[in-house]
C-alpha cells in the first residue's frame, strides 16, 4: 500500500520537533521538569546543543528581553503570533504569571507544532495560563474579535512567518485592537531573516504610508471592507470578508526602537518594539 503523503508535518523536514519530544520524555530526570518552566526551557536548549539541530525559538537572551517587557507593562493578556514548540509561550507565560497576568494566547498555524507545544506547556505546569489556537493568525485574530476574547492588544509577540507581520498589523489596525498608550508589539527576527516591509511601515510617516499603500496596489477608495465596517461584518459572522490582505490605516502613530542581539554565528538579529502612540 502506498504511504499516505502528509505535505507538512513539522516546520523542519527532518521532523526535529518530534525528536525534541522523544528527547525530553526520555530524560532520566524527567520528573524534575514537571511544573518547572526554567528546567523545560533548559532542556529545549540542550536538545539543540546535544543534537546540533537548531530550533527557531526566541532562545534565552531574547526570552529575557521579552520577559522584561512583561515585567514592566504587567499585562493581563499576552498574544503571540507563531507558537512553534512552545518555547516563547513557556518563557513568557511564566513571566506573565509571575507578574499577575492571566492569559497567554499562542497562535500557531501548524497542528503538529501545536501538539508538541501543548505537551511541553503541560509539562512546565503552565496549562492554566497558556492556550494554543491552531489556525492562521489572521483567522484567529478575527475570531477573537467575533467572540470578544480580546478587545485590544496589551503586549504581543510577532514571531510567525515574516511576510505575515505587516498584513497582520494592518488587520489589527482595522479591527480596533491597538490601544494608544497601552499596546506594545515586539517583532522578532526583524534583521535576520528580516521583516523589511513591516519595519518600513512602522517607521513611516502617515504620508509615506499612504504612498506605500498605493505601491502595494491598494487604490484610494478601493472596495475593501475596513475599520468599523470590518468589525461589524466579523461580528455578524460574514465568512466571505477579506482578512488576509486588508489595507492598513496610515493614521496610526507609532514609537519604535530596535534592540540587537548577537547570534551564535556572530551575526546580529533584532527585536523591533513598537509602542502605539495614537492616531493623527
Ligand atoms: C519562529 S517560529 C516561532 C517560535 C516561537 N515563538 C518560540 O520562540 O518558540 C514560527 C512559527 O510560526 C508559525 N506560523 C507561521 N505562519 C503563521 C501564521 N500565519 N499563523 C500562525 N502561526 C504561523 C510556524 O508554523 C512556526 O511554528
């Protein structure tokens, strides 16, 4: 009988996400990892060192930087786009709990990655605070609005595929999820592999952003359902509404800062932190 073909299992062709699970669950000291987020994170890092299989997690340095944002802002809810095997959810879910927060919502497209993450989050004892939502981020964000799961973003980690950073920001600009003086967006990998379109947008003036929208082919007065109309359509359960590529709102004003981190190979990556200031 021919083997069934499953086009995508994990994010890596060698299924290292599944090897990671075997590695962790074969550890002789597994019981010492239970309800111990730091120990689970240490073992995820050890897996890469021991096997030479790199995992695209935020890792300890960027994890500490992001945890500091949570300690400073003390959000009730954190949303992350791109959960992978749960490293950032464990790191930041733990930081959120330590700072009085209640919900860490992790959005992950790939169900196999989500299954791995769920087991590791459970092992770390964070089941009560971290939930994983399996779908493309734009769909889950719209569902959150429809079901009143969130009415604004407090702290968000953007760490999914880099070409989705900007369309998802545009969606949030339209859905009223950005709250001046409150919302902080931390976008990983802005230098490597890089998210140039996202950086260009959050650094542009409103005139420059209007010009960018034209460049992206959004003609003025085009028929996209935007802003409050889009929120209404989502709440009414309309299914044919465009979510994946909604033109951004050029009037949002952002303050931004890039923090650089040295990677294992000596090259640099950066997290762009954007604070929502208001609207022009
Ligand atoms: C860089 S990894 C995330 C790493 C994770 N934040 C960590 O530090 O452990 C990117 C993840 O984003 C997921 N992803 C990519 N595009 C997505 C989308 N549109 N919605 C949700 N998840 C997405 C991929 O399946 C992958 O697991």
